[in-house]
């Protein structure tokens, strides 16, 4: 059976790059991008695109039937920093979109669901270093609450209705193709743009705030690898811990200075510091590495040189 994929929230940071990679693998016409508004030129011109409100189950079903979709990647969400300003709106978007898609899978309209979780599921009581797969999850943000709830919904639909739903707990994700979208780890995206444009950056986190991070190429590859894994190899139906690198603002600045010696960084922590302080500084993802052979490719050094090379172009 041909794989036909619908990506909900395709214009976001992950969606933009994941959609293109899926089109490269499965063929442009087999990957339907969608979002609440039109995407960038590349997305609109490289394959089918539909305007969809991800909380509207009827609209999703229409598109699923129209293209004979069998896989849905649900990426539509309101991220941590933005969600703190609009809690109710964030909860509605993050939860109702997931329940709509899980229901469609339960009703056998689709075969497979991908839904991203996040390190935001962890909280101040979670062990900070090498955070285990199974641990205390008491998130202190609206985004984290929606993600931990979503993980349990995914597991429930899998156990109760046999829905093949898969999930990864993303760390901070760094990309040069899309500008930041309202997350707490966004400084690590913004810093590269500012380094090239202004040679200086004011960071909203303190210099020694260590957070788990990942280059977009690795995040996209992990997502597709999990979705291509045999069903029996997917042992966890809440969300897999996922990790690649961890660093502080001071360390990323030092790496950038190797390429741009006159780059300067200053620190002015804001409300996002409290969010970052509630998250782990490093993640144990040995379960993902064991179950479906996950391996990351980029470290801080190779990621920095790749981003600066691309942004300079």
C-alpha cells in the first residue's frame, strides 16, 4: 500500500523541514502539507497544500478522504513561551487537535499517527541530569501540561483501541531555515541570525543555563526513523526521550566566536528563565537507541559550522 501522508501544522519550525524531507522520500504528490494559513513558496510549489484548522475533525477527515491519507503527522501546537501568555487557547489547540486525530485513527480512517511531545513534560522535581525515560513528570508550564496529557492520551488510544501512535520528546530544536516560533530554547536559533546580522546578541537566559538541544536534521531523521520502525519495535507509546547535544548560551557563543571573532553576547534573563530552570539539562535516550537504533549525527561544532555556512549564503 502506498504511503500517503498529511502534515498538520506544516508551516511551523519542524513542519517546514519535515514536509520537504517526507516529499523527497515518498514523492511530492504523496505528502499533503496543511496549516491554518498558506506556507512558504517552496512548500506551496512542491506539492499539495490544504488550509486546515487542526482542531476541526470534519475538515481533517475531508482531506484524509480526498487524498486517501493513511499517515498523519500532527505538528500544530502553541509552544512554551507563547502558551504562557494564552493558556486557554494553547490548551484548546494542543489537546483538541490531538483528540481529533486520535479519533480518526480509532475510527480506522488513518493507520498511523505521529505526535510530538517535548522535554516540557518534565518539571522542577524531575532529575536534571541524564533525565530517565520513566521519571517524575510535574510540568510547570501550560505547554508541558498539554504535552504530558497528550502522551497519556496517545498511550490510552494505543492500549484501548490499538491505535498506532508514535511520539518523541523533542529537546530544543535548532534550525536556520525558519525563524524562532515562541519556544524557550529559541535563543539557540536566534543567536545565529543575530551573529551574522548584528555581530551581537542579548540572550534571554543566563549564561550557564544548560539545556538539551538537537540540530533540525537530526530531529527530522529521528521522526521519520521512528515512523518507519516496525510496530513491534516501538515499545513506548507515551513519548520516547530523544537527545543529541546539550550546551549553555556561553558555550554556543564561544563556538560562534571561532567563526565570527568579534561576536558579542550579553545576558538579560526574562520570564523564560524560570521555564528553562524547570527543564532537564541532559536527557537519557538509551531506550530509543536500543528499540529502533536512534543515533544523532551533529554535535555543537558541526552544527554551528553548518548553520553559519548556510546563513552566510
